C-alpha cells in the first residue's frame, strides 16, 4: 500500500488532520509509542482504496536540542518511506520562516508534495492560503480540521495517486493466520500442508514476512497466509518489527477471513485482546482459534474454552475453536468454519432490510429524551463492504453504544453474520 506522510512544524494541526482522515472510514490500527517524538501509523480507506497514513512530530529545522534531533530523524525516516507527502501549514498565522526551511528540504524529494493550509475557517483565510505558493509547490489545499472543511478535496487528490483497489480479486479463499509470536501459526500451516513450507522454531519471531501457501480443499482453492508474530508495541526494536507489523496488516486487509490464534495453555493476555481488536476495527471476518489443546487435561478443555469466551465477551459474534496443531485435532474445522463465514458475507435483499428495519422500530430503545417518536426510516447495506450498514433516522439523534448493540443484535437475529463484525453508520 502507498504511504502518505504528514509533516510540518509544531502545532499546525498534523495530528488533527491524521484523525480527520481516519474518521472517514477506518479507526487507528496502532500507534507507535509516543505523542510528539515518534511516527504514528494507521491504515485508512477512501472509497475503494487503502493506504497508510503516517503522522510525525513537529519539525524545527536547525534546532540542536536532543528532542528536536530525535523528531527530525523520525521525519527523515518517514520521508524516505513516503509515496506522498502532505506538508501542513497554518493559514491563521500565515507563512512562517520554518515553513520555508521545511519546503527547502522537501524540494529534494521526487514524490508528490501537497501543501495543506489548516485553520482556514473562513473565506478570508482560505483566500490568504494562496500565499503558500511561495513555497514552490503547485497543489495548495485550504482546510479546517476543526470544522472538516476541505478534507475530502484533499483526499480526492490523494486518491488520484493511489493504485487501483489493492484488495485483490480473490481467486480463492484467503485465510490469514495472526497472533502473538510462538502460538503455533506456522505449525498450523505446516500441519495442513504436511510439509515444511514455513520455518518452525521455538524462538518467537521466526516468521519475518507473510507467506502464502495454496491448497485445494473440498474442490476449493484456499490460500493460507502465515504472518509474523505481533509483539506488544513496547517491544518493537527499530524498524524491522514495525515493518513486520505493517506486513501483517496488509495480510489482514487482503484476507477474506482472519484467524486469531491464541495459546490455550496460558491465560489470555492484553496483547491477545489487542490483536483481536485490530481485526475487529478493520471490519474483517474472524475466527478465534485456541491452539495447544493437547497441553490441557481432557477434563479442563471445556472450562478453558468457557474461560476464553468469558474474557473475550466482546468477541461473542466470533466462533471459538479448540485445536491442536501437534495432533492435528480440529485443524480442518478452522477451514470449514472460514468457508461458512465467507458464505455469510452476503448482500441482503430490499425485503430483508425492510424486515430488519421493522423489527428494530418495534422496540427501538431511545428513551424519552426526544419530543417525538424516533423512527428508523431506512437501513442501507454497503455493496462493497456487506457488513457495513447506514442508518437513516427521521431526525438527528445521538446514538448510544447500547442502542447500537440493540440494532446489531436485531440484524444478527434475522440473518446469520456469524464471525462477521457489523459496522453501523448514521
């Protein structure tokens, strides 16, 4: 995927633009540690295209203190890996000497540079933003992150530079296997393949890149994607660990179904939860696989599954499977379940959607806050992402989490979206 880097001096609105772009469709996938020093990465989507958006610390050229040097190094790394640069300035303050210094650095890069004049909250500031043409770049975008003015104009320009949809046309069922290091991802793939297709080791972190393996199963083409183990972000060492993370995110995006593998012989960890939430935020169909059941006494296996289901109560829509890659027990059940889930990702008919709407309106829990009755006028399914639904009410309302859960429950009650996170927009 293309990498789009936001740079600029301090306090011009870099993080505000970063958040405004992400609000379009996909939430933050991960933050590299730190607020000002380090780069924040996220996967964003605009229309049918995905890209990385990278926030950086504020640059003060020629400042010699240690923090400024650290920030500048991070920005240099970001520029080297960038495909597009968004150079953000402050239209309220106007052209600043630091802006000129940064522009001098950017003139040496051979990639598109877009100037964004933030805080253009009125017509005068928007017109005044044209002074930034002095920086030597053609594309100037007056915007207001606060009021979300001009954001889509900027994204439309970015869109022109992105390749055609980088979610491949699937000629088979893509299943990504993700999880912490050493939970058995590569062992699972090897058990299915019955050969050493991927290096297996007891040393966490052996798989350095995502590896595709193709099998034929029940007359279907299945692509198993083995991925690098996802470490806790505090344990990232330099760039290799973060690039491994980004490669895993790529694998999640192109997968039809994602398997989150957990070591059932240990208690659930914060990292296990974080990995599941990455998949859920990205809206990908998911299976939770509890591996190493052979290490559990037979009388504890049921209790172990119940323990994980309780601890992962927010994953109640996902199937939980107890398997052993060592003995082979349950390994093909994972593929059978992935096929079932993929078949559940379907487009509903107008009548289906009307039935859901009518069922919701019968007991819509919106309380007595509003003076007239709340009515869900329409529910529209996204044809490109069938687990996304747009809700149209008869008035502007503040929808609470418990109300969204009620609506999601109503959808699941009438139609089988097993293993599929439902995304509601209004």
